C-alpha cells in the first residue's frame, strides 16, 4: 500500500510538475529491488546498507536509462518508459541472471513487524511533504516552468535536460527505495518486480486521487489497494470490476477526489463570506 | 554611437520541405541600436529569430556573437550569453502567479553569475521588475495567476521574463501585435527606456508606425530574402519595399 502510494506520488510529481509522463514505475521498483537483493544475497550486506545503496544505485541506473529519452516529449516518452521494465524483464529471463525466473529468495527481512509497517508510512509522509515543499521552492518553480512552457525556460538560459535529469533522479530514488523495501519485506526478489502492476496501479491511484495535488495520489493508493484485495474474492473478474471503477471515475470525475473536494471547500468558504 | 558590432549574421538559409523560409540573409547588429525587421506574413522573420537564438539550426550560414558561433550552441547557452527573445505566441507558466513566472529566469546560471550569488530575495526582485514594466503593485497585479492576466500584461510578462535575465540583446518577436492602441502607447516608452539603458534590440513588427518611431534601422524581408535595409525614411521611400509590402495598402 505504501509502495503504491510512493509510486503514485512520483507519477504525479513527474507528470504534473515536470511534464514527464512516465508510465514505467516498475523500472524504479525493479532496479531498486534487484540491486538490494543482489547485494544482500551475493555480498551478504546487511539490510541497513542495501536499502540506501539500492536507493541511490537504482536512481542512478534508472536515470541513466531514461536520460537518452528525456528530449522526447509527451506520449512518445510515455511509451519508451513503459517499454523499459518489460525489456529488463526479458533480459533477466533470457540471460538467466540473478536467479532467472525463480528470483533470489531467502533474503534478509525486517527485524519485526513494527519496523516494516511504520518505516513505509514514515517514508510516505516525509516524501509527500518534501515534494510539496519542493514544487514551491525556486527549483520546483523551474520544473513547473518546464511543464508549462519548456521553450521559454530554454530562452531563460536554463538547461531543461539538466533539470529534467535531476527531477527524474529524485523520482527514481523514491521509486528505488520502494523496490528495495518490497524486496526485504518479502525476503524475495523476482521478475514480478517488473510487472505492469507497478506501472499501472499508481496511475489509477493518481487519477482517482486527483492530478497535481500530491496528497491525492496517496489517498488514491490508500483507497485502491484495499479495494484490490477485496475484489480478489471475485477471482478473475477482479480486473473487470477494477476497470469499471476506473472508467467511472474518468468519465464522471476526471478531476479526481482531491481537486473535487478542494473546489467544494473553496465554494463553501466563499458562501460563508457572503 | 559607437560602431561595435554585436551580432553578425552571415548567409543564413533554412528550408522547410520545399519552402525556403530564410534565404541567404546577412546583417550586422550594432551595439545600442534598435533594428526593426518587417515583412509580410510568412516572409521568414520568426525563423530568422529562431536561428539566431538557436531554436532552429540553419541549413547553411553562420551567426556570430561575442566571439562565439551561435549556430553551434544550444538555445540555453545562447540565452546564457545574454541574447534572449520573446515569443510570438505567449505561453506563460500558467499555473504560477505573475511574479513567480520571473523566478525561473532569476534562477538561471547567468543571473547567479551576474549577481555573485547575492541577489537577495528573488520574489522581491521579481515584483520590482514587474512594477517597472507596468504591473500595478497596488492593484496586486503581480500576484495574479498568469492564466488570469489579459493580453497586454502577458506581453509585458514575456518581456519581463527576458529582462530578468539582464540581457545585452533582446529580440522581441511581435511585441506590439494583438495589443490595443492605448496598450501600445504605454509599451513604446518601455522600449525607448530599454535603449537608453544601453540594451540592443531587434524588433519584429507588423505595426509600422510604432516601429518606425523607435527603430534606428529597418530591414525588410520578403519570401525569406532581404529586400531592403536602411533608416526608416530610406526604407519607406524604397520602391521594392513599396511594391512588396506597402504597395498592397496602396491598392486597397
């Protein structure tokens, strides 16, 4: 749940504050997860080391992978970013490295349930408030400028590629942390880390929660993940119900819950004034 | 006026498909002058600006400025040298308020270098700059969202975005178009003041009367070629210009 919240956060951040539509959230999860898994299993590093290394290393690798695609915009970037996790999936499968299709198991897990539950909640909250603050700092304003009009930013003497790179690095660090966390939560790392779920569900959460609000996607994830589990009772029909709910939202409330409530709140305030 | 040449454009050409948008254009820009570029629609004026500022790479020809070959540089590097431009189609950062729009250029490496890291409060600098260019602070205009501003203010915001960079050369692409007469009347003194402050300007215009009032030199383009160059008076007397551009008015 916290993982999807983190992924939804970075999707919202990249899409609505930097103008990069990144559909490949699984890329961050996968690189972060595999790095921490490999470090823990092959080199025997403890958990407190593997997670930070995986966070930075995964961010570095993801950013390097996405770097050549940064000049392309909009839907084209979205498709390339969607391709990357699928590509890495096939590479690991074909070369049979890092445990191949079986994955690497028997990794270190968190010492007790308190750590693994509260750690992710703390990280989600810290990330949420850090990103909220970032987008109103001068650095964040440049990123929002790139989203609104990248040509004007270039005409202001600022390298947009450099700023986009920094934004992607921040986002992929968060995503890689989520991947490393997931690895140690299950004590197992495998190909499912590159699965489409990690790319699609955060987008659904963002649509549901409200684009461009940052807090909306977190709420959306907190709503969608339990729903996902409840719908499991329907078996294969789960995806159908799930899609129906999403379609309903896109058709009837495309602005998302958070924007809707914000608007209502402002109307309400105004009403009292008069 | 000293005759220090800032920008040299040498034989620049650019085609889009089969259309020669800019065909073998050469001119010099002298420090402190206002150079007007006029021409009918589609005569390649904006493409020329795009080439100078690096947004479009020419097929042939070169542009030099400040000892650098601009045609080899990225747009943001050219802006970093102090050559900045306004866009014909204004797209401010809509989600930000007017003064926050200026934070972006104020955050650029060029301004950081120029101020030696001691710019102080960027918000205050931005609001001062906007007030100078005609945003009434008392009416809280600088605090309004850019999406809520009318045309005239957007044009000013566009110009302010350039000025925030403390440029040496401003290339204004149709600064006066789409404005009412009274708005233009307030814009002209702003342009004149920029020149007095020692800035060099290239102005692309359709509003000939206002342009001829402020420009020192005018270049006329038609079908991507330079057909005349000289003082506003010389250009107005030129027969080819009359035929290509002003002649149409005589027919009407």
